[in-house]
């Protein structure tokens, strides 16, 4: 199979991320969030419904005092509402229509909002209609301008494509039809590239540092935001911090990670079992 220069560049970027991560990757306690290594972008991963993860993110924000904070959970319009809110309190959740968008209780996220300080807030949420476009249109066309900059004009290496489809199948309780899996992978690639684009915009407009509040899957170095950022802006320094729950599983590649107790929740696969 012929390998293009762009294929080589994508592979080299992934390899560089893995080597860099292997050199400095380690599990850390919450106290390490008080004195993180210097970077321009900090990706603060989470399991969305775990309150301890949001407490840890708030701790990092207090220490970093970033110039900008970018939220996966907010649209640009909602981000402007947060910027204009005189007080970041529980009432803000109702103003944002937070739970109507399907996120866990705003009270879990309240420590993060209380720790924002003077940071400029950016929203990077993608509407579901936009995500659905990848099931019928080419990924570069859906993303638009700069698709090549983020590697979206090239298919993934076959082994990575297979691994990511398997991940999506497992993440959805082994219940997704196989013909949907490539589209699910494209939707994730679209989100990571879009998140990276908005984060770079925040860095350019504020000078940084920039903190990103997002799921830990987007913080992983091999195929999350760090990979998109490495392609688009290789000179920008990025620190990815993942949070995972016990019981321990294989840890995805992060620069640093924290392991916490799991949140109490119903079996997420029960809904699939009822509909099957």
C-alpha cells in the first residue's frame, strides 16, 4: 500500500505523542493538581457524572488561574451567558438550560464554575444535527475549512480504525449495529478536531494558558484532542490529565492521570438490554 506524505505525518505525530507520553506519564494524587508542569493548554478530563472529578478540576483551575476555560458542555451562546453572569452559582444552571441538554446535575459541576475566576469562557459543544452529518457526508466536508490541518482529510490507519470501532462497540454496550461504527468514529474525530480548533482560538485570543473541561476520552493522547492539536499546532505545549474510576482498567495514554472511586450510578447498559 502506497503511503502519502500526509499519512506519514499523521503517523509520526501519533508516534511522537506516544513517546512523549511514555517518558512522563504517571498516576498522580489530587495534590499534584496544585503545581502542574507548565503548558499552554491543559486538558482536564473527567467522567461526567463523577463529582470527585469536578472537584479535582476545580482544584486545578484554582492553581492555574487560566486566561481561558473551554467547556465541552457549553455552546458558544451559553459560554457568553457564563461570561456575562455576575455570580457563578446554582441559579446559573437553570439559566443555561443545563440539564435539558442531557448533562448530569449542574450541582456536580458547580465547583468548576466557582473556580473560573476571571477566565474568558468558550463553548465547544457541537449540535447533534452537525454530528449526524458524518453518517451521510465526507468528514472534511462536514468539518469545513482547515480539515486538512487537523488530519480529517485522511483516513485513519487500518489498525487504529479497527481499534476505535471496537472501542465504540464496547462503549455502547455491544449494542450498536456494525454499519454504524465507522460513523461513530468519524463523529468522535469531528468532535476532537472541533474542540482543538476552539481551544486554539481561545489560546490565540487570550494568550493562555487555556484549560479544557471535557471527558477523559477526549484527553487521551493517541486519538483525542492532543493528537489533533499535535497536527494542527505542533509548537503548542499541551498537558493531558485523565481521570478514571476504580476498579482499575487499562489506562488510556495521558500525560498524568488520577484514579478515583466510581460514582454511584445505575447500570448504563440496562437501557440497551430493555430495548433489545
